[in-house]
């Protein structure tokens, strides 16, 4: 297959992520599947908050329903954002595709190796996230089995209907419907995370390509060096524009997810201390692992992009710049000055997403959890 004729959804670096999004018609196609996937979640999410407000269930189920309501809200926001900004995402993915094909066509074996490593890592992360998503879906469905009361996997308010009445089939009907909905929600939540991770990994790949080019300047003839540095400056502009476009698409959602992650993790920690059975404890821990792992991956790759973009300046300085003529040195100095401001994935368009920010969030979550535990105790 010719690289230029490669189908966008078939790009190896995305694994199955874009195929899932195309199947559910979030990207590249527009059909009934997106409405089948999103409409039930939007309806249930609205009823979840009503159910929490009117609930007379035990505290552990209320806490769990709060977690699920926030998770559903996050999932719905992701799906709506993809639908509303569909064309923007598709244009961005096509830009990534052109950059990806350019690297695949390189004759440099080191660049080919970097592309292969990034593709392998991206596919591995997407598979792990999908596996954890599937395990979480199983946890949603099986959690009520270990409870002391008759409850549905997701709390919901149904006026004039008593879904927990033993003499009626409503409980079984809604249980089956919610069990079917679980993987549909997984296909909204997990692929979006995988897509953002792939975007960031590709930006890191572009940084590493620039570093390789700059460290290889000493292998070039003197008359070729200036042209190579100018190419690096142009490629750096592409990289900067790529990250800016990524922030324009995702920065406000990152803020929503920052808040949702804090709320969900705090609720799950509280659920852990009030769980009634070992089975419930195991499932709550599984929830925590899934949510925490998804967020840690995002913050880790964003943190890596921050430092890899800064290393471009270091790679330029480590070249044999003292052997260049004055004009070439000035050109290289311009590239180094541009690299002094590292590239960052922004949360809410303001705060850089990195491990330091994640640590601050975890400290705040633990402080609030400690307060809740004292009040409950």
C-alpha cells in the first residue's frame, strides 16, 4: 500500500482507536450509531443526579452513584465534544498523518527506529487502557451482586416506576439495558484518552527527531550545516503549531477532566473505607486503578513532552557549533532561543499539565479525603 494513499483510520500509530471512533461515528462518518451510543447516556446521566438528590439508599451506594454520575458526565462531555468539533479533530488528524508519512518515508534508520518505538508504545498503551476499561465495565455490572441491597449497576430515577419491586420485571429489564450500555460508554471514554495520548506521543517523536538532526550536524559537510539548521527551525515551527492546535482542541476538556478526576478519586477513596464486603472492596480498587492509570498516562506523556522540547536546545548546544561560520552560529542561536520556552499541554489554557501538577492534585485529594473520613467517623 502506498503511504500517501493510507486510510487515516489505518495509521499504525493509533492502533484501533480511530477505528472505534469511526464505528461509533464520532469521527470520519456521521450516522445513527453516535445517537444510539450517546442518547441513553445523556438521559441516564440526568436521572443520576435526580436519583442522588432523592436517594434513601445506604451511604456506600450513594457515594458510588456520585462517582458514576461524575464519570458519566465526563464520558458524555467527551462524546459531545467529539461530535461538535468533529471537523477540527479530523483536520488535526490529517495534519498528523502528513507528518507521520513524512517520517515513515525518511531514509534515516535512526528516525525509522524512533517512529517504530513510538508506534509500538502508542499501541501498547491503547491496548492496556482498553483492557482496563473492559475490566471496569465488568466491575460496574458485578458490583450490585456483592451488595446487601437490591440495586442497579447505575443509579437512576424513574418516576412512577419502582424498579426494585420484586414482583415486577423492571429490575431485570433495566439491569440488562445498563449492562449493554457499559461497553458503549467504554468506547466513548477510553478511545478519547488513547487519542490524546497518541497526539502527545507524536509531538514527543517530533522533538526526538529534531534532537537527532541537531546531534548529527557534525556528520555533515560545512556547506550543508546551515541548510540543515534552517530545516530544523522550520520543523520546530511545525512542532510548535502542532502543540498549539492540540491545546486549542483539548485544553478546556483537560480542565473539566482535572476537576472530574479529583472528585472521582476522592469519592472512591471514601468508598474504600465504607465498602461492606471483600468483593466490593476489590471492585472499588479496580475502579481506582483504571481512573488513576488513565490520568497518570496523560500527565506522564505531557510531562515528557515538556522536557523533550526543552532538550532540543541542549541537543543544539551539544553540536560542534564552534566549527561553524558566524552566520551559521547565529542561525543555530536563533533555534536555541526558540527552544528556551518548552512546549506544554495546557489545562484550561493556563496551567501546564505535568507530574508536578498531578502531585499537587493528589495532595489536595488526600487532604479532602481525610476531612471526609473524620466527619464520617
